[in-house]
């Protein structure tokens, strides 16, 4: 326990780095997945290509992708941009399907009623369909967040400092406590992301709050 207390500052610093490496790609990936998912939901002819193609990205081994990024981007081997880009790819791979499912969960009668009220396609998607799709989309986002926290830890194998450092260093030194600290910290970080997404969902769905209050 004294080891943990002596290294609280380092643990906090690694946790912040881990949160950024997992959280920023989550937001960027969501912004990229929304138009791709909307296009797939509205164009059945290319839906399989978009959803299937994005899904294939997730099959790329994370360690291989981290190693390949400097070659593709022309960046330095330990440049954080390598992890940001790789994690954004994984996030898009997970969220495109979630966006399609979320938009598909909106009742067709609601979309038709919005059209009858004068909403154009993009306006209807932004003002009506997307807000109603938030619960399903949030569920997919929670899965992506937990996945990101897990995959980012693999980046410690190629030298990126974050909570995964305690897993590799503890294993190399046969120090179970350090490994346990890394695991617990990753779990707590994933729970933090999950709670934040749940809070965002709660804030963006006033009708759910009203229903719960009733």
C-alpha cells in the first residue's frame, strides 16, 4: 500500500494521459461516424459497404496499427498523434454500426410527421431523429469508450506513457501490486467514461427525465 501512496502523483499523471488518448479519439470518432452512419441509413445501396468496411477496420491488431502509424503519417515513433489516429480508426469502426442502429430505432411515423411539418432531410435528422436516437447511440458510445480504455493500454508496449505502463512494468519486474494498480486504474477510468456518457444521455433526453419523474 505504501508503494501506491508513494506513486499517487505518477498514477494520476498516467491516468490523465490515458484519458486523453482514449477520450479525444472517442469524440473525433463520433463526429466522423455520425455522417457515415446517417449516409448508410439513408442509402441502402452503399450501406453494406460503409458498415462492413468500417467494421473491418476493427479487425486490425492494435499493436500492429500502433507500429504502422508512424510509417503512414510520417511521424516520430513516440508521437502521441499515432495513438490518437489509431484509436479514432477503432472508434469509427465501432460507432458507424451504432449510428445506423440508433437512427433505425426512430419510429418511421415520427420521421413522416416531421416531414409533414416542413422539416427537410438534414433538418429532420438534426432536430428530430438524432435526439430520439440518443439512448441507442449512447449505448454504442459506452461500448466504444470501454474498448478505447482497454486498447490504449496496449500502446505501452511501444513506449507510450499511460496506465498500461504499470501492466508491462509490473509484469517485467514480477511485481503483482503494480499490475493490480494498472488494472484497477483502467477499470475506474472506464467507469468514469461510462458515468460521463450516462450523464450526457440524461441531459440530452428531457423526455426520459420527465417520464422518470412521473
